[in-house]
C-alpha cells in the first residue's frame, strides 16, 4: 500500500512540475509597445501565458518615439525586455544610438498598418468634395479656421485637426513627413530648413491643440469629443477600423477613412534588448516574438484592424474582423502609392522643426 501511495505522489508531483512553474524558475519579461498594439496584446498575453506557464508577461504602453528615448535616456523605472514600436526604423535608430549589439537578434516584424486620415462623414463631404484626401485643403481649412468660410455649416464652428505629438509618437512624425513632402515637393535638408517649411510647421502647430502622446489615445479623444471639437485626424488604419463601431454607436454618426496618396506603411517590429536582459529572459522573449508571428496570432491582429506580415494571409477569412464590416472608405486593396519610411535623419529634422515652431 505504501508503494502505491508513493507512486501516486510521484505521479502527482510530476504533473505539477510539468504544468506549473517552479518557484524561482518562472521568467518574467517586460514588453514595451506602442499604444496601437495595446488592445490585441491584452488578448495575446493571456493566450501566451496559458501556453507557456513558465513565462510571465508584463505589458507597458508608451508612444513609439518615447519608447526609444526612454531606453536611451534610461528614464524607465523597469528593465525592458522586448520593444515593439510602431515601426522598425525606430529600432534601427536605437541600434545606431546604443551600438550594433543592442539586440540579441535582428528585430522581427509582427504586424503592419498604414497611416490614414479620418473625418466625420458630413465634414469629409465638405472638406474633400471629390472624396479624395488632400493636404492642401486641410491647410486652407486651417488658414480660415472656420467651417462656414470653406462651405460648411455655420454651426460647425472652428476647424479642428488632430494628430499626435511628433516628438513622442510615430504617427505624428509620419503625418508631418507626408504633409511636408506634399507641400515642399520633397524632404531634402534644404527644403525642410526653408522659410516655406517653417511657415507650414507653424501653421500646423498653431492649429493642433495639445497633441496626444500616442495614436490610440488620440482616436479615443476624437470619438469622445465628437464633431465640432474634433473634425479630422491622422491615425493608423488598424485603430480607425477597430474603433469605428465605437464611434458609430456612441455618436450616432460614423467617421470615414481616407487614404493619403502617397501614404506610408508602418510595421510594428519586436526587438529583444541585450542590456539588463539575462539569457533566460532572452530565450523566453524569443518564444514570445515567434508566437506573435504565427498564423493564429496574425488572425488576432486582423480582428483589431491590422494587416498581416504574411502577404498571403486572407484578412476576410477572420471572423469578427473589421475587414468584414464595410466601414466607409476602408479598402483591402490600396490604390494610393505606399512609400518607404523616411530615414531617421529626415525624421529627426522634422521633429526639430516641429519643436522650434511657434
């Protein structure tokens, strides 16, 4: 009898060891992501920890440029393990600032989206009469600062444009890059430092009141403020798709998505830091990054409006996806030209121009 009880105890102990992490052996890794991934990461965190009970995730959300700045300036009160800013160029910038061995391995793309504009339906009809996004028409609206002056309803009041803070957020940087390129005919240093460029940046800065630090915060403000306090904004396509139902139900009217031409694809990219990250943490982080790239998780990202990193992935096949909701203006096939991200030197100059504008 004693032998039988001993055997049962050994079997139970083996099961516990197999499915529950031993004290002291569980790895904790800290993921720092841009706000555009906050919602899907909540779901993916639970799924990953269920699959890997020996690994615990801690998710931190910051603006994408802020992610890089805080690591370089050592402003975090925790040790980041994995960084996932909105685009991989930011990790390239970090590597240039920290050194070639900043990461355990080359950063990996995990999801992608595009920069788009949104406008409440009636505002968009007035501002873009040919149904095409136009930076110059936004400039005209900013200069007049009044909807009635550009053909809108007198009751709509002032023209209110929203974008994120370019010194902290990737979408704000891309907004200024596309806008300046359209206005100046290029982004070379001479044009960016010209009086014409200074005038454009000053107009935008005077017209954008207290820009938020991240894109999802901006869109939530856009929805809560509604028409008359927020008219047009630049955001990521993923967030615009995911929160469209919230806006439509909450305000009773929908916003419409517009694709600038050209626009820029932004690829959320995961890099495993080397500094203050142990070998065990790095191995756990590799499992997490690989997990995000698997088809099932790419389907989760699609439910939140992202495009897959796999060009053959069928977004329409994902149940409960905004890609199946016929959202006004949204399109699987993009007719706009998609241009590369500006290099870091150009974006740094854009941030500098923004910060010195009055």
